[in-house]
C-alpha cells in the first residue's frame, strides 16, 4: 500500500520508475524503512537486484515469489538491517 494524503492506496506491483516518481513528491530527508521481522519497522540495510519466479503453490504465510537463480523476472529487493 502507498500512504497518500487522503489515505492508503493498494498496489499490486510497482516498478522502479513508479517508485521514483512517487518519492519525488516526498521530503527527501524522510527516512525509508521496511517491515520488521515479527513486528514494527527496520531501516533498510541492503538493496539487491535478484531474479524471481512465481511460487507454484505458496502457503498464505509465504511470499508469492521465490528466487529464480538467473531465470525469471529481475527485481530490486529492499532488506532490513536485521
């Protein structure tokens, strides 16, 4: 979800260009965080480019993608410091 001035907006996916376009409208001194492991939020500790592919039948508590090891779609992954 993206927090807009008038509330939350659900998004299905986002490209780097869409993220950059969104972030250009925000104060550049605001810190960016990601979800914590169990609860709360953590600072970004790592940024990676990876290949992913859809999971064939993921359980509800798993992500819908898995590492593609050189095959599949390329993505940018933001990981917490912890």
